[in-house]
């Protein structure tokens, strides 16, 4: 299964975005983690096939009533790490 790095920019810190992302990941069976970055963006590492990844990214773009995603970029990772769950870091 491919592993993806997702970078999200906008109003994505301090608005419950990581918890919402974790809920979607658990529902879709996505493994990996999410963390805030010092520049105000959020980084997600996700294990998912391409179809599930598309759904996950769609949910991330929607966010919640407090968040706003201005930019979402994805990239596959060459040397994946194995994850058993989806964690908030």
C-alpha cells in the first residue's frame, strides 16, 4: 500500500483540525499520523490506497466550521514506515 505525505496550509491549527482528520482516518481505515508544523501548516503521513486517499483528502479539504484549507499537496513517500493506527502528534 502506498504511503503519502499531505501538507495542508490555511487555518488548520488551533481549530480542532487534527482531531477531525483522525476521525476521518479511523473511519476510512487510514493509518499514519498528523502533526502541526512550526510555520502554521499541518503534515499528515497516511497509508492508504489511491481511492481511499482521494476520499480522505476530500474530507480534509472540507475541514470543519472553524478551519479553512487554502492549499493541500500530496506526495508519495519512497521509504514508508509501518503504522498500526492513526496518531495525533
